[in-house]
């Protein structure tokens, strides 16, 4: 005639989710069924979780919903902090002895202990640096007002790159001074990564203005949350030199390949801080007759620094007719705000022997050879 005490048990056969290995920074979670296997109901049940890390115990108390006879609840347990690297232990005690203990038939089946391992994050993050959207070569000419974007991407999706300490910048000036760029600098903008996004990537945008011509160097120090760096250098992880020329000029105009048979493209460098308004490349015969003019729009997107045009000249004139084999001249006409832009150091691929062509070079012309 007696009414027996209720009886509960942790029942992994009913439901159980737990990994034995976690990545550094990954939340340690367990889900397990707590079942009432008796005939009497339980009130809300207290659960004690013991996270043992390096022999240090951290106790967390939670409560479940009331548990009716022959029903079960799913306990979801999450460590309140990241576990330590190496071996760890998680222990569960449902309905622990104490002020909130509820009488039940047996207590041994309310206990569970599991070991798990946390692996160290040893993978280097990926660093990328662009000037005005382009990855430059060392000592390349760039705009005197570049938009520099530094991005750091990490494969660890549990430790977001959301701390400004993951990226820091320095600028080496032409006089060899090292200038640190602090995070409160108005020219600097940090965009942190967020957990839950498709990728763990932080970016830093830097908009300096270089008034003095010369060679500068960008130095980028970086690390992920686990302390891994993208490079192995001790002083800084990435550095690249770049040159600043504030005066608006065009330099190093040449065509490649030269000689050519089917097509050739133009290569040149622009200096200053903006693209000139008007650019046109003229192709002429030795006698000075213009046979083709290539506009700025045809050349494709241009930038301050080295340009390799998207346009390829196929050896035809304005009307699309194929030109005869031989030597042709080319020159660039470039203006901004109604003024001619200075042209400097126009190179050719061969030594000039003809007096007429040599005179033309001195006037700012280049030579190309068409051989079909």
C-alpha cells in the first residue's frame, strides 16, 4: 500500500551527445537524458556539473523542469569558459545531496563522469594586404593617399578575431623613423570578426596621406586569439616597401611583347594621388601619321602605380585593317584639369640606330615592331 519514493537516472541510452575531443576555444557541451523511471513525480531538479581542469574544480548548479513519472528531460550542459589544453574531466550529479535534495530510491545512477581532450590551435592565420584593392610588389609606386586594407583570416571558428590586438601597424618613413599607428588614430578603422559568421576574418582599413616623396615601409604585426602568427619573424610578421611620388606623372611607358605578331599591350606607371582625367595612346608610322588612337576607356581600369592595360592592340588601324610589317611609334597624351601631365623615362626594348627614330624618342615617343 505504500507510495514508493520517486526514482530518476541519467540515461545515455535514451539520448546522449558528447565529443571526446574539442578544439581550442570550442564550447564544451553535453546533452543527456534525465529520466524518471519511477511511479512518482519529481519537482524541479537541481543538477551539479563539475568541470575539472588541471585539477581545479569549477562547480556549476542548474535546475531542470519538473519531471513526471516515466518521462524524461534533455539536460544541456555548457562549460561557462573555454577548457584548458589537454585532458579534462566533466562530472554530473543530478539531485545532489544538500538543501534541495529530493528523496529518491537510488542515487548512484544519477552520476556520470566523462573525460575529454582539448587540442591546441597551432594553425597560422592568413594575412592579406592590399593598396587600393591591389596586392603590390615590393618597392612599387602607390598613390600618395592610398586606401590600405589589412585582413586576417583564421580557420578557428570558435575564437573570433574581435580584439584590436590581433593587428597592429607601423610605418617606416624615408628618414628611417618608425611610426607606430595606434588604434585610436582617426585614419584607422578596425572591423572585428563575429562568431557565427561564415568566416572568422577581421579587417583593418588605413587611409594615410604621405606628403613627402620617398620610400616607405608598411610593417604589420598579427596573431590570432590562440597566439599564432601568420609568419615566423620575431619583430614583425609582414613588411612591404612602397614608393611615393606626389607629382602627377606617367613613367616607364612600354609595350609588351615587342616585337609582336598578333597583339601587344601597354605597361606604364602613374604617380600622384588620382587618375588623370584624359589619357590617350597614339600609334604612328615612322613618317608621323597617326594610324590608331586608344582612349582611356579602352585601356580599362587604371590605378596609381604600375598598370598593365586590359587592352591589347592587334596591329590594326582605326578602321580595323591590318597594318604592314615594320616599325611603328607610340606616344601617350595625358592631361588633368586642362594641363599636360609630365612624362618621364619612356623606355624602349631595343637600342635605336635610326636618326629619325632616335629624335622621336627624345620627344617622348616609343618604338614597337610588328612582324606577322
